[in-house]
């Protein structure tokens, strides 16, 4: 393709980076993947996978209390967090090993080190220069550490996931976003006392109020205390001070965790040397994922579009298609998102708030999970599915659901929205019985 060392150099081996590298090889492009830490990035090593492993284990612990009705009595059980942590690490290790094997078998050149742009075609890593016709920046993000006095007395989500023991019983979590709430559920399901302090008026921005009402049932059942509109002022060694309703309050803790978002990893990677424009903490890209430098692309968190692993992977494929000369524009109109609290929250398309703000006329249908046979017999009858659609032609505009298994059910709605299908198409589609997926069909039938 050129006289450079490689056709493509990818900076960062998270999901966007390593999956794009594998796809490059399928198209016979020579590719070098540079990673300063471990392949898999945040998602595999310090985010999606380890967090879900801990949630899986903590959910199993809470389920013990519901077994007696099934004729199962569990006496004298013991729980050892160190073994759950080891399980988490083993899952991460196996998946990372699989990725490393795939990269090796496909012929991707993997270099461990901190890569820095020297110019628009050159990357310096381990004091060596390597060149490429095209460069893809996929450096991801890290926990944002807010400028709170005494922040050194708290730990980040990354640090939480490295803990091998969990002896502290009283936790304060600063931040009620996805990361904060998922960890709150891990701790709550393990029997810990948890208080979540959120600066905004509501937790989990983007989730409709009707879904949050269902979530509050689980929050209360676990004894998790959520305080919104609370601005943290200072974190001491065993207490946090925060302003709530114009009053300074204090909450004691055994351990404090701060989960106030993520900061993009774009400092020190040579943007200036390569002539790449940045906007504060993001790298702006066009619809083809190009930066202002034509042969350099950016994907994933650093674009500031959506901090989701599956979006990074999608963007990597769009960038590759454009490198191959197949003019392809990114489309973010249908991006499903899942929050792995209990029950799982899954969303796609426009929310009720967004539809209202845009002035779009819509109708709503919903179906409670408890009316579904499979969910009820599985002791998973909490939650609801809400579908927003056009009253004119039935076209599905969005969906929000809170239900065990919703992270799988949301795919059907994503496909429907992508292809502009209506509630009638789903209502008349034969769904297998008994399955939780019938909830979607039942909801749509109510609108026909």
C-alpha cells in the first residue's frame, strides 16, 4: 500500500483498537498495535468484564435468600471475597489470553510501550520510530479525579477492582453515574452499607424517571442510600463533607470511592507534533472518524461522542472502511446501552425526555415483567419494558427497560429502530414460549 513500515498503526489496544487491528489483517493490511499496558484496555481489564464478574457473584449471594420457596435450604454458607476476586481475575485473564492469541495468529505486530506521535506518519515507542500510511488513535480514558480537597483519601474504580479483600463495611460512593451505581450494587449485594452522593438532581442521566422508580425498589431493598443534589466539599480519612440543601453535612465511612466520570487519554501523545486539533478533553472527528489530519483517525472515548466499548469497536470499523477507500459515515442514531444494576437497565433510541424536548408526537406502551411466565417462575419478576412509538404509523422511536435479561432483549428493539419497523411487526412476530423475550411482543401488542 505504501513505503511506510505499516499500512496502519493503532495507538491503544482496547476493544476499539484490538478489534480494528484484527479486521485490518482480514483485509491484508499490515498493522502495528501499540499498548502501554495490557491488551483489552479498560473494558476487559478494569471495567466492563471485571465489574460484571463481581456483579454476577454478588447477585448469586443475594439469591440464596430466595431458595427456600423452591425447597432448597442452605445452612451455614460462607462467603470469601478473595475467591470472588480471584474468579474475576481468572475470567479477565482467559479473555485477555484469547485476545493475545488472536492477535498473534492473525499476524498483528503488538508492541508494548507508550506510543507518541512524532509527525503525521510517525509514532515513537520505546525510543524507536515506526511509520504508517494511516494512524488510528484509540487511547481510551481513565478515571477522572475531581479537584476535591482530600481526594487522596478516596479510591477510584480502577483501584476498587484490584482489591483482594473487602473488610470495610461502610462505604461512601461519590458519583451516581453508571460506574458508581454498578459498584454500589456490588457492595449492596454483598451486604455492605452504601451511601451514594450525586451532585445532579438524579442518578443515571439519560434513564427515564419511570425506569428509575423501579430501580429504587432494588436500591431500597439492598439498603443503599442515595442522596442527590449533594456537592462533595471535602474527603477526610474517615468522613466526607457535602453540601445538601444549602447545609453542610458529614457522612462517616470505612472506605470512600470516587466515580465521577472519566478523562480521555490524549495528553502527551503528540497531538501538537502531528498537527491534530483538540477541543478541551476530546479529539474532534468528522463522520468518517478522521481528525483534521487526513490520514489520522480517532475512535472510542477520545472522540467525546459516546463512552461505550461497542461504540469504539463500531467506530474502528468505520475508520477502517474509509482507509480502504470505501467511503463510510458513522451513524449513531441507534446505540443500545446497558447498565448492569439489578435488574439490568437497557435503553435504545430516544428517551421520553428527548422526544418531549424535540417536540416529537409519540405514544407509549409498557408491560410489567411480573406478568411474564418465564420471568415469574425464575424469581425475576421485577421491572418493566416501555416502548415509545409514532401514533401515525407505529414506528418504534425508543425503548427503555429494566428487567433481568434486558441486555439481550434490547437487541430486538435496536434492530427494529434501525430498520424503521413498527410495533405491529414485532407484535405479529412469533416469539418462543416461555421466554422473557415475549415481554417485548406483549408490550407491542398493547399498542396495536
